[in-house]
């Protein structure tokens, strides 16, 4: 019971720390502006700086979890 209480308190602390510290960093330290143009739009030249309108989440997740390299390795074996 004490271990479960410790885990719950730790998770709540992590959540609030992340929530408020991330807000502090984004507003006070980095001064993020959601209306600011990205370099792809600011310096658009249709060669190096091209805005991306497509979403590539599945590729990102595969690379993040290392599944892509595993699949390529398995493909080479076959």
C-alpha cells in the first residue's frame, strides 16, 4: 500500500511539474510565438526551404520506437 501511494504521489508531482515548468519555459525563457513564421515559409525558395503540408506521423513513430530498423533488418534476412 505504501509503494502504491508513493507511485501515485510521484506521478502527480511529475504531471504538475511538467505542466507548470513547461509553461514557464515557453513563456518566460524561450518566448515562443505561435504566429511566428517558420523558416520554410519565411525563406521559401522551392529548393531547400519548402513548406510541408503532409503529415508523416507513422514514419516518425516507426523511427522513434526503432521498429523501422528492425523491419529493414528482417527484410534483409528474407
